[in-house]
């Protein structure tokens, strides 16, 4: 009997190991195949339908590259809305001087993509880990189409993923990486939300102050981006924009124009909706602060889960939800699913579904979104609805797993019974 049980256990272990081995073997094959397609799209060997998404690199980034090399930030360009360390991403193609600017940029983004896969594999192969996370990354990134390689957001995501993977064993490294990520594009600061080690926060503060000071001293206009960000309106793909998509079909007298580098609604009541979005962001921050104060059960996966919830909430409530923002959620969600015990499977699946819809609304049918017609409305309600559902579901999971439930009220005591079995009257 004992031998039979042992054989069964050994058999189950063999099957699990064999399945994991096959999954691990297929990961690099799937990554190479999908990334080859992405490179063929951005290099225009194959033409992806819709507007050319690579012009941001070949025109805008290339223009910034020339200004940054002169020793200053683009002070007179309102489309420069990024923290100072973003200059390193824009200047990075100088590492490959034998390629033209755009090609070098695409190659470096691909290298960052591969680095994320390596980090996720390292996390997934630890004790208690799983390969679900790497597969989310391999399958999720191509869902965004060529846009994901034509923006520097994937590079930022690589830094945030590295910070989360390092959080459990190397908190100081995690803090330093989070600070670097924040100076690249602000949002990676959220990865520290679920990290309890003070050394991580101290490293973040020291690194952030040192880098910010270095940029401020070395190049004029390091923080001009703050003014440009403040003056942005409501972008057509944001949650708040749904108000104007519907209102346009009922006589609203506003316009859709290219403004501050994105397509935005301009006209009556836009300021109200933008203010409402900022209010929702403040409420999201308040909920996260309440969670941090109430949470008591912190496990190795909690840092990734908290970061995923925080980035979801701030993305959903933002005045701008650009297509490339989805790669942030895919990356952080992939880290969550590197933990076998993670319960973020449903929210991550909703994010992947939203990513598939995103490539339809931009660039494929972006003209319909701009026109606010039936197809455009359907796409925006579906994509943003999936993101809202993911945010609510993920927040609920995080709260239930980390915040203790109040103890039930004690039951009232029964009155003493009479010797004969009859209760004694009061």
C-alpha cells in the first residue's frame, strides 16, 4: 500500500515536472516568433493597418535626441512631458551607432523585452513559483501590436519588473530601481507600495534625490515637464472621455484636436471632467493609503499584487490612457502570476482582454474612435469597461488577502437551566 502511494506521488511529480519542462522549452520559441513579427511591423517589412505608429520614434524621439545631445531638455516643446531620466531612453540609440536612430531604438526595446522575460523566468522558477507569469508576458505584449515597440514604455516596464523581482531578497536594489523608474515615467514609484522593508524606501529616497539633483545640475529644464503635464486635457481614449463620446452624438459643441501630443477633447465642460478624473485619482490614492494602514498579512507575493492594483487604479482614473500604458499592466500582472499562490489570475486575464481590444481601437480603427461613431463607442466602452472590472476585482482580492476581517460578535449566553430542565425565570 505504501509503495503504491509512493508510486502515485512520484508519478504525479513526474507529470508536473514534465509539463513544466515542456512549457519552459516552448517559451523561447513563442517569444522569438512573436517578437520577430513585432520587429517586422515596426521596421515596415510588413505594414500594420492604420496610422503609422513608428513616427513617434522616427520624428518626435529623433528630434528630442538632437536637443538632448546639445545638453538641454526640450524646454519649448510641450510634448516633452516626461521626468528627466527619460532622456536616457531617448539617447539610448547612441549605443548602436552603426544603425539609424529608429532601427537602433526598436532593437533596444526588443532587448529590454528579452530582459523582462529573463527576470520573469527567474521569479517563476523559484520555490513556490510558476511559469504562468512568463507566459503572460510572451502572449500579452504582442496583443498591443507595433505600438508596444514604438514607445519607450517597455523599457520603463523592464525597470519596474526588475524592482519587484528584487523586492523580496534585495530590498535596497528594489528601492533604487523604483526610484530610477519613477524618474523615467513616475508610475514605477508605485511598486514600493506593498514593500515593508524600510531599507527599500530609504534606498529609493537616496537614489531619487541623487539622480534628480544630478539631472537638475547637469541640464537646464529637468522639471519643465511638470507644467506641461498639468495643462493636459481629457484624451479621447480615457475613461472620462466616454462622457464626450456620447455627448457628441447629442449635440455637444466641442472638438477633437491634437493637443499636447495626444488627441484630446476640447470645449465646454472638459475642465469639469478633467477635474473629476483628478478627484478619482485622489480617491484611489486614499483607498491605497487606507489599505496600507489596515493590511497586516504580507506575503512574498503581496508587493507585486499591491503594485498591480495601484497601477490599475491610477491608469483607469487618469486623464490619458494611451495604448502603450497597457504594457505596464501586462508586466506587473506577469510578476503577480509568477507566484503559484497568486489570486490575480482573473484581473490579469481581463487586462489581456483589454489589450486585445486596445490594438483594435489604436491603431486599427482609431478613426472611428476620433469620430465617436458606433464602432468607436463600442471599442472604448469595452476596453475601459474591462479595465474598470480588472481594477475592482484586483482591489477586492488584495483587500481580502491582506486585511483581517473583524472578529464576529460573541453569542449571547444562555440563561442557567433549572434542575428539572425548566429555565429559571428572570
